[in-house]
């Protein structure tokens, strides 16, 4: 049975507000009453959309990964040169972490251990699709010579560095996201960022 538009809208609101609360307070400290109050729903009516708070947590993580996947798979279809493709992926990844209202992936990073086994299986399937896109681009970079000294844990080290940015980045600070993309390119590829690609990728704005 398909959902009515108003049902889909309320479900989306539940996911967005839950993501914000989980990020601000943590999953364990957020009650279903908090979620109901934030969405204007009567206490208990959220179960029409989700059976448990665990289901909401999984939906938050899935939403973030699905949004990110849609964007990076669209980039893959552009057939960009390897280095420019890599920059576009870095920019998109940082947007999913740092853009206003993008609380989904930070919740995944912070509250992964709170997810039950069934939820983890669903999220891991999406993570593998996400990682596959990056693996393909990193393989192209190695073959082109732009990733000069590969190791067995390149992707793990790269995501560790990129994901940690959410801990220290401040929008009002001296760095903007475009500068972070330049610095990430220089750091990972050990050569200066290519400014021509910067201008092209910087025009890609995060999805509303």
C-alpha cells in the first residue's frame, strides 16, 4: 500500500527532527516524548510510522546514506577524470557532514553502537554501496599515478580523517568547505590542489 503524501511528509519530519535530537542529545538521552514534542505529534502517535525508537535510529542513518549515495552515484555518471572525481566525492562527503540540517551522518558516526543487529544489517548494505564508489575512484587514482603510495587501509584512514572534521570544524571559523576540499586533496594525494577543479566542484551546492 502506498503512503499518502501527508503521511510521507510526517514521516520525513520525524526522521529530520529525530536526527537533530539524536545529534544534540545523543540517542540514549532522547526520549520518544522528545521526538513527539519536536514534531508536534501526540505522544504515541509516532508509532504509526515506526514501531520502536530503534527503527527511527535506523531510518535516520539510512536517510543520510541514501541522500549521499544519490549524489555520489550521480557524480560517477559524469565520467570525470579521476582527480576531479575524487574532489567531487570529498566535497559531497563534507557537505553531508557539515551543511546545515545534515544531522543524519553525524548520528551514524556517534550512535552506531546503539543500533541493533537488524538495523545494522540494513545500514551496512548502504555503507558498502557508498564505499564501493570511493574504492573505484581510488583505484583509478592509483592507476593514474595520482595516489602514489597506496596501502591496504587507504579508505579507512581517509574516512577517519574526513569524518573527524565534524568534531572540530566551525562554520564561523577561518576555513570554508571549499578550502577544506583543497586541503584534503593536498593531504591525501600529496600534491597541490588543482584550482580549476575547485571552481567547478564548488558550484555544486548541497541538496535542500
